[in-house]
């Protein structure tokens, strides 16, 4: 779930590929984390309370 972290997330996805993680579950976890991150960024940018 740390795939959303700007610098560390990219390395984690490469490590997951090297460790031969199953694609679909990995994709779902990464997508959920990234969508969550961008919702938070949008909320901060647009001033949602």
C-alpha cells in the first residue's frame, strides 16, 4: 500500500515485479492506493474540509 509514496512507490513496484507477485491483486492494490492519494491531493488543492 505504500505505492502512493512519490519516491519509494516506484521502487516498490519494481521489487514486486522481481518477486513475481500476481498481477491482478497487485494491480488492484496499487490502483486503490494511487486513487486514494489523488483524492487526498485534490481535496487539499480544492480546499475540501
